[in-house]
């Protein structure tokens, strides 16, 4: 596994790994679901509450996509009744650090429309 | 303008600024176009070459979207013939640093299908 540092001065204009990453996290709601998990939500209902406007059906699909991408794992807790929890994998948690940096950028640069403020 | 640092331990599960940021960069090809600009492409044709599989029509639309989002600026160079250049704004360049970190994550964690390798 590489630990390549990228340098803007020698950056090639296209990277297929980066493009593939955005195929995954660019899907509608995907980044917001990841952020909810990063913020400590683990149960379906908590994630649903944390992502306003997303239907349960779409959340369910997105969680499956993120699981297939290796970013999220679904754990069945052997309680009665069983409790399903969603957690970031190591891959997802590492991505989470970058998403946090992106959130900091957003706080600094994004202006929300007045009605959302 | 704030310089808030986010702390995972006290992160709320949803942030409207972050969600708005992904409304913009989550659009198909948007992050790849930004990366091409980050990698030094300035002319429409160079960006088009750097983003395999995107039609010129879509690139044109995406550049307009990114301009509307304040991430990209379109400059008309007063040469003969005039030369149109696209550059990242300060807001876009700051985002670019985060996208570079995301690219580093992708190089470390994303596996491409064999046919793309």
C-alpha cells in the first residue's frame, strides 16, 4: 500500500483512482451519510434523522453501496432484539478525515441561501 | 470568515455547509474537472482531454456550474485570436488542497478493476 504525497507542481491532470473515488462518494447523499457515521450515528434511524430529506429507501440503498465500496460495515449485535449497527471501516474512517477537512473548507467558503441560514 | 477546526468527538451528524458543498462537487465530473484545473489545464480542449469520456457539452455545462459556484473563473485573454482560460478562484484553489488529500486517500485505498489497471 503506497503513501504517495501528491505535489501540485507535478500533478497529472487525470487520476483514475481519484475518479473512482468520486464515483462512489459523489453519489447523491453518500458523503452526507458518511458524515453522519463519522459524527457517531450507528443506527439506521439515527442516520435517517441526521440526513434531512432522504427517504429510508434511498438510505438503505446508499448504505448497501457504501458497504460494497468497503467504506461502511454492517454489524449485527446479538442482543434481543438484534440490533443492527453501521460503522465506518478503516478505509471509511481514513476517508472521513478528508471529509472533515472538506467540511472545514465548506464552513469557511460556502454561503447558504438566506432561507437556510 | 471563520477558521473553525472540526473535532470528531463533538461533531454534529449533519452540517448544511458540508451538504451544500457536496451538492456542488458531487455533480458528475465536477470533481474531475476541478482536478484537471488543479493539475494545470487552463484551456477547454486541455480539460476535455484530461477528463476521458466526458462530452464537450457536459464539460461546458460543468464549467458554468463551477463558475456559478465561485470555484472557477473564466478569463478572456486579449490575444488574437482571443484565448479563453479557466482558472481556479481562491475558493477553488483552497478546495483543491482538500481534493488533493482525497486523491492521496484514493491512491492508498481504491482498487481499480483489472481492466482499468
